[in-house]
């Protein structure tokens, strides 16, 4: 059968990428080379770090309950927010979206049996937890105090933990670079026969736009971190102005990575939303090609806008203008996506499952955060709002209200595929509403505080800001409660959830056409693909999947490895 | 078959029939992966080059006050050594593809010798700068930071390349590769060319402008 | 013949040989298919360029040629 299919369909696909069945517990669950297990390992590790980072966030909020600082001294406060930001960016959002969901979902969606370099994938993962522990070990020797951006000269004067921070983030960068290379080769070379680029699911397109960012931007960050490390440990002057270096150089090097990095943190989330919305609206995604190409456009533009973080750093005025205009341009592909999603919902037969609630909530909060982003791109407004809580509000709207919201939706969506069991929908809806209300209650007041001039990264503040800070802290506990409920639901459903079956949502991408959880070889026959997966009126556009759910069809055996 | 219609590139004297399907598939993946690794390594160098150009243009001219000019003549000599090793490596791979084992081995050994010569030359240059002129890594401001970091990073890459080529030589003597299956040699050649090309860039920005 | 002059002469001769060899190799390989050969071609071209630059540096046309060090 499969040979006949190959004969009919042109293009791509690697047929023999089957591993032998893992025999021992260690090979199966710990040092696994299976992309699905590695993806789940990433997800679990990242959620553990999210617990730690969330604890730090709550400590920050408790500190800010009183204008003179309710909990810790200013130096400790600096350590708290620096590690909170570093954790959430590098140990939570990026690994969840790329290493976690990327690893688990997209090889299944393109009909591959694994990523291109499974062993490298394992190495990428196993760099990550030790690097995270290194980051946290910096508390023992004096954690970094200059925020997640670690601007010199303050980062040059910080305690020894700053060097540890640089080393840890460097290692995470190496891991991300390897993941990016792995994903890009997989997407280029291992699509199933017939899966042309314009037949790929949109999550794959999102990963395809993200992988080069991981590969290129992260290496640029590696250079900056290496320079910082060398300067701190060996006194080689890159950034110290007293020795001829330039602190602004760090900002250029850092943001050349970190601006693309914000798209690393949002593009896969866009991809998740593009999968969840059509599935629960029972309607083809609107503007498939526009959504796909706008991801690539965002990724390209993302490399040309880094200096909009530096409008107050003494950038030449003739440079500020192009960076401002290019930043505005990013709103165009993003707007294309938002409108395409809204049009997908229009006239659909919408089922408000928990995943769908998170996806719709994502559209609302992300659009809000995106609009404040357009404000901040304007130089005159940025000069006013720079370094205030308006920035904090903006970045949390896009990273928590955007990325994290999509991740929570993605967990509810793909949990049945990963575990074979459904999550509890009642608990899930409680999670969503508590999270949505808690999140907005926490961060909306920060816009007002920022416009009034409350500076970020300071342990105390003027008494006039007291009221809204108490409100924000109170709502932050609601958000924490929602996340606790989410963890309880995920753990409880692992044993007690309803059996999911292969395709509980009636979704149409390839991962839903095989058993839940998928077997180690993914597909018995690599299927042939005839169309993009979103046309809900048509039969499934695949051939060669007949034996996947039939236990009497034997597992494929590796050929000649 | 899927393979017949895919765009598997065939090097030199090979034909599809001589290479088995499994090798062709994994080779294709590894080639793409290796090229992307080179791209990300290029970005690493580019970031430091950006830092160097930024610092160079932020100070009071170049070389900074109190720093001697670099020895262009010697650098040109040393560069020619490294560029020469690039062509010898090319001849080595060509001979391997055509099955001329002894010629291959000789060209590869010539490449390794030239690579080591380049490293020796760089060591001599460092000795002159550091021991005789007291221009050190951490003690001579942005000159030390940019020059020694970048050329040192390149030197480490050359050293890694020399090790890589030595391993390849031993592996090919022990019969790991055939004229049809030789991905390791392709990767070694790509890497060595990469190191050369980076040096074209570094040579231009440190010695010529 | 002092050491600097010797360096320059060796560099000039070597650069001509290397550039010629790289260009001949490039010409011979011009029509080879395959991804890695496309990369090889670009790199051989850059290698020839590098050799030419080194040539100009050695004869003192290009370069920051104070030569005090």
C-alpha cells in the first residue's frame, strides 16, 4: 500500500527514521531520543521552573503591597525581579513553546517519525535543567541585580552570581540553537510525501518561522553573554566606559537577540491559536496563506527593529525614525493574523471548550498588549513611558496574556494526545475564568501606574501609587490560584481523566489520526498528503493511514541502522 | 520511489545506484544540519565583528592611542598559508571522490601541516604583541578586547579544524569511508573552508581597513 | 634580504598560486550539482578573493601598513 502511495505522490519525506523500541525505563523516559518524550520532558521541566518563577513574582507583588516595601530590602528585591524575568523568558516560555510543544507536536503534524537529529535533541534537552539550576544557584553567591536585561555597568558591578547567570543563559542558548537547527532541518527535509509547504498545518509554519530565530538570534546573544562573562572574569573591556568600552554596545548586542526572542516567544503561540480556533469553530481557517506568510514576515522584520528598546540610550535621532517605522510595520502582519482569526470565528459553529476559551482570551489580551506595543514604538511616547510600569504592563500583556494563555490553551488541547486522557472541563473553565480575571486585574492597573510615572525595578514607591498596587497584588493571587488549579487538574486527570481515544476534538491534522499517546514510531506507514488540513467539509486529505489504529498491523522495524 | 523524485544531490562521480537509500537520506539531513551549524557559527563571529566595529568607531581613531600598528606583511604571509590550506583541502576531497587514495592522503596531510603552520604564525604574532609590545588581552583596552578575542576565537576554530582533519585522516586510513559514502569528509571540508572564509573577513577588517 | 622582505615575497608568490588554484578549481567545479558543491563554489570564490587581498597587502597597496610591530 505505502509503495503505491509513494508512487503517486511527489516530494519529500524520510522513510526510514525509525528507532528500535526502547527497552529500559531509562532509555524510555529519561535519556530518551523520542521527540514526544523529550517534548513532555521540556514541558514538565518548564512548568517546574514556572512554579519557581511564579513564587518570585508573588514575592515581588507582596513587596509592593506597601509603598515603603513590605518584605525584603532593595538589594534582595533586585535579585528577585532579575531572576523572575530570566526564568520566565529562558526557562519557561521559550522552552515550552519550542522544545516542549514544538518537539511534541510538529513532527507528528508533518508525518515524520522523529526530528532529524534525535540524539542532538536529547542533548539539547539535557543541557536545559542543569542550566536552570545554575541560574538558581546564583542566589547562593549573590544573584544578578540588573534585571533580565543585565545592562552594564550595573551588571559589571554585580556579585559573582552575574557571571553564573551569563554562563547559564549561554548554555540555554546553545541548547536553543541546537533545537533550532534540528527543527529547521526536520521541517525542510522530513515532511511526509505530498506535504508541500502550503499544505503544512499552521503550527508547523509557526515553528518554521521560529527555528531560524532560535538558530541565529540565540547565537548573537551567546556572543554578548560571552563578552560579558569575559569582561567580568578577566577584565577584558568591552562594556566598561572607564576603559574605553561602551555600555550601549551591550544594549545593541542584547537586543539584537532579544527582540527576535520576543517573536520566538509569540510565533509558536500564534501557531497554537491557529490550530485551536478552526478545530472548535468547525470552520476552515480564514486566510491560511496570509497567516503562514505573516509569521515569516514577522520573523524577518523582527531582526530589523531591535533599537526601539534603546530610544532613551542616546541613539542618534536619524536612527530612531527608521526603527520606529519598521516597528510599526510589524503591526501589519500581526493585524493580518488577528483579523484572520476573527474571521475564522465569524459564522462558525463555536464550541467553547477550555482550549477554545483560552484561544479566544488570547486574542483579546494579546491584541491589547499589541496595541500598547504600537504606542511604545512611537519615540515621543516611549520617551515618556520608558522604564515605567507601562512597560511592565505591556510585556506582561504579550507574554502572559499572549504566550502563556496560548500555552495553557495548548496544554488543554494536546493533553489528550500526550497522556491519552482528557482534562477535566469544569476545572478547566474555572481555571480560565480565574486566570483571565486575575491576569487583567493584576496588569491593567500597571498601565495607569506607569503613565503616572511609577518606575519599574524599584523596591519602594511614592505613596500616591499605593491603592492600585494593592489591587494588582490582590488580583495576582487570583491568577496564582488559577495556575494552582491548572496544575491540580493536569495531575488529577493523568490518572482519573476520561479515556480520550485518538481524536477527541475531531481535529484534522495528522497527529490526531494515530493513537493517543502515539506509539514510539509515530506512523506505521508514512502517510501521503493531498491538501492542507483545514477544510472541514471534505474527507481527510491523507492516504496510507488505514492501519494506524488497527492493533493487528505490526509496528515498523528499523532498516539497517 | 520517493527517492527517485526527490532532489538528492549527487557529488562528483557518483550515481544514484551506487549509494544506498538510507545513506542518501541521512546524508541529506546531516548536510543541511551542518550547513545550518555553520550559519549559526557565522552569526557568533558576526556579533563579535559588530562589537569590534562599534568600539573601533566609538573611540579616538584606530589603532587606539598607545597601541602599535599591526604587522600587515606578516599577516599577509600567514593568511596565504591558511588560504593555501583551503585549496589543498579542496584537492584532497576531489581526489577522494575519484578514488585516488594516496593523492587524497597527501593533500590532506598538506592541509593539516599548513593549518598548524598558521597556528604557529598566529602564536608568533601573539608573542610579538604580548611579550615584546605588552599589548595584552585585558590590559590594552578595546584593542585587546576586540583583536585578541576575535583572532583567538578564530584560532580556536582552526585548532578544532586541525583536530577534525586529523581524525578524518585516521578514519579514512582505517576504512570508514568509501568513494561513495564520505559525509565526514564533506563536513570536514566545509568546516575548513568556513574557517578560511572567516579569516578573509577578519584579515580585511583588522589589517586592511 | 631581511625577514620582512622575505615574508612579502613568499606572500606574493603564494597568493598568486593560491588564487590561481582556487579559480581553476572553481572553473572545474562550475557545473557540479548538489547543495554542498554550491557552498564549495562560494567558498572557493571567497578564498580567491582573500588571496588577492593578501597579495595587495603584501605589495603594500592595501592595508594599515605602518609595520611598526
